[in-house]
């Protein structure tokens, strides 16, 4: 018997590896246990994002997990998710970066649809992970509340290009316009495709207005009707008039990642 044939594993492992059906059963068991460990907490952990925000419902589990400030006190969710009732800025037009996560304005919503249609997510993630190199490169790591109005979220899993979660305000609108039309005009080594035609495509007004209506009736974290009021939705078409898909996608990019004012020394839950 050569050294090659010696069984170094336990008898149990040897048996499992030689019997396909047993192997299958063991794998199914392992996956089931792993799945349960991941899924069960979702049923009892609080839906943190809802608590004391504009989205607050009657969730009895509210307040169990929180962001804790420097002095050990709980950071009110209003500071994270914009709540017109408690904020100094009452409408989407008055909202300024730092007021907290807000729903999309009509033009941004149209841009988001373009982003999805054109498959930008295939090359760009929107999720800064809590690792030092990512924080150094992109900024503060993403927190769950930042995705609260995203149906569907655009976290992505592929980074042919950089993460875009904090790209808002990083460049001027003009830079974005030139870059999108022909990326190599501003980044010579870029492999990103040209999207020049977006400048010739008028935004889809009817679809965007319809999307706003649907967002107010989503089963999870719908946009509050106090923010997307009937009057606001009625006025959306006027805001979209004469705009192109290029304008829309730029508005979407410029609104990314600057909603929450992250404070030094606070340990935000990721
Ligand atoms: C084939 C992959 C690919 C696709 C699809 C793609 N990009 Fe890119 N993108 C890149 C690469 C690579 C870079 C980095 C080089 C550069 O800046 O052009 C980049 C850079 C960017 C940047 C600059 C980011 C920064 O922080 O410097 C923005 C903004 C951007 N892309 C937006 C978009 C949008 C919007 C779409 C969809 C309309 C899109 N991209 C589609 C690959 C892609």
C-alpha cells in the first residue's frame, strides 16, 4: 500500500465521501442549518429603519437596535431618515444634504430607471463595505437605512468600475455629462461604454409618475403619503418636462450617498 492510498480522514468522512447519496444528505443538512441561522433572526430583529422616522408604524420591536452616539445616547432615527414632521425642512424641495435619507425626486427616479435599464449595476456596486480600504477610497460605509426607499436595491456584486454609493457631488454635472457621453474624454484609460444617446432620449414622464404612485403602496417601507402627496405627484410631470435621460441619470448620480451626515466617532450599525 503506497502512502497515496492511506486514509488520513476519519472513517465517517471517508464513508460520506464515498457514498453519493449520503454526501447529498449531509450537504442538504449543512445548507439547511446555515439557512436557518441566517433567516431566523430576520423574524425577530426589529426593522430598525422604521423606528421614530417618517416611516414609523406600530412596530413593537422598535428601539431594540440603535445607532449609539459618542456620549452613549441613542441617535434619533430622524437624524438618519428625514422626517418632515420633525425636520426644519418640510418639503422635498427644501431638503438639504444632511437632513437624512429622503425619497427620490421625480427626475432622480427617472434616472434610476435609466440606470437599471442600461445595466449600470452590472459594473457598479452601490454598497461601501465597512473595510478600511473602502472607507478610505469611497467614504463612510453604507448603512441599512440608506436603502430604505430603494425598491429594488442596487447594491450589486460586481465592480468593473468603482462603487457609486457616495458619488453624489464628487464631480460637476458637466463632468458627468462628458463622462457618460464618452468616458475616455475625461478618463483616458476607461473601459466604460459610451452612453451618448441618453442626451437624445426624453424621459418617460408617464412611467415615472406611475412609479411614484406605486412606491406609496409598497408592502415594505413605502414612501409616506405625507411626502409623496397627491399634489406632489401631480406636479411631477411639470418637473420632468423637457428633460432627457441624460439629465435624469445625472440627477440620480448627484443625489447618491450624501443624505446622512455621518459624525466622527459614532459607531453606526452597518
Ligand atoms: C462595462 C462596465 C461599465 C458599465 C456598464 C458602466 N460603467 Fe461606469 N465605470 C466603469 C469603469 C471601468 C469606470 C472607471 C473609469 C472611469 O471613470 O471611466 C467607471 C466610472 C464611472 C463613474 C465615475 C466614478 C468615480 O467615482 O470616479 C460614474 C459616475 C459611472 N461610471 C457611472 C455609470 C453609469 C451611470 C452607468 C450606466 C449608464 C455606467 N457607469 C455603466 C465601467 C462601467
